[in-house]
C-alpha cells in the first residue's frame, strides 16, 4: 500500500472540458456589432443587430447606448444606427491614411491627369495567405471614368483585380502555395480560377513589371497595376488604373503605372528616413 501522500483524489481533478467558457467581453461584443455594418447594409436597427449577433434585445439597446456615447455609432431617422464619426476619425489615424494615402494622393493625381481614368491604391490584407484580400485605401475618379466596384475601405479578391494581382506578384512561392490551397472564386466569366493559369499570368506580370485584368472583376473593364517597393511599417501596396476596355491601351498605361509606383515608393522611403 502506498503512502497517503501518493493517493490522488480524482474528485479534485478537472479537465478543460469541465471549465466554463470565458464570458465574452464588452470589446468583443462591440466589435461583433460594428462588424454587422456593410456597404450593402450601412444602416441597421437595434432589432436587426440583435438578430445578427444573437444578442438579447435589451442587452443590445444598452450596448448601443454605450457605442453612441463614445461616438462609435450614431442614431439616424427610423430608429436605426450607422457607423459614427468618431470611428471614422480614429480610422484616419491609421498609417494607411496618414502615411500611405496622404503621401500617395499627389502621385495618384498625376496618374489620373495623365490617363483620365480611375486610379486605385490598395494594400495586402492578409491575416493568413488563405484569407488574403486587397483592401482599397485610396481612389480617384472623374466624370469620364468608367464605373468600378472599388471604394476606399472596400475589399476585393486578389486574383480578379489589377491591384490584387500586383500584390500577388510580390509574394514568394511558399505564400502563393498557401494562397492557392483554397479555390479561386469566379467573379465574371473571364475570371481566372485555374491555379496553373494564375501562376502563368503572374510570371508574365513579373516579366513586364505590371499586372493586368481584363473583365475579370467587372465586364468592360481593363485594369493595369504595379506593386510598390517594400516600405517599413506598411503592408505591401499597389497602385493601378481601371479603364474602359474598348478605349484602353495597355502599352500606354503600363509604363505610367510602373513609374507612379516607383515614384511613390521613393517618396515614402524618403519620408521614413
């Protein structure tokens, strides 16, 4: 018989499965509420938010009152809510706004003046390669520019947008292998969904220095984009032009976009030194 000290009382042993789930914090609940607002649904009622987040209506009203108090959401007519000015104000303090977009605007303006077409600035938003997207942080357009789906703060697939493909040009083989481990969704009948075809397209892009899409995100559009060089403190970025396919000249747009990317890279690096 062993010593008394060697005996383990199994009633005191607990497993991870026995532990209660940690309570969701206020910040997590607030983020779930804020994440409900989208481009398609920028205005939502308390009842809708409660349903979308599986939150009791009374709890939702209390949480919304706090968010309104901090200016993160605001009330609008119809007993509804939308994103507040304070949240926009905080977002403008991001390096993507203060450093990248503000520095890029003069370069984007020169590119717009040279082409008369939409000019987009995007960064790689990649928590993981499998979930990576192009996040649009800057956009210039004019009355004669063809309508596009891109907007500041919007995100689109990497493989169907010019700036997205330009960002893919900068990724190494290990990163691309993970990115291509998931299916490529088709946005139009012209979208590239074959992994081998996309790899070939990216190799051509690297050779000429810029990426292109032809009606792969929006019918009737041609996009030409080039990646910026590495900038400390900023995610990979790319600048591009979107034009009407029927009037666009890739041989003209390509060198202009590449030069804009080089000039912007130089300005950003100079500002960081």
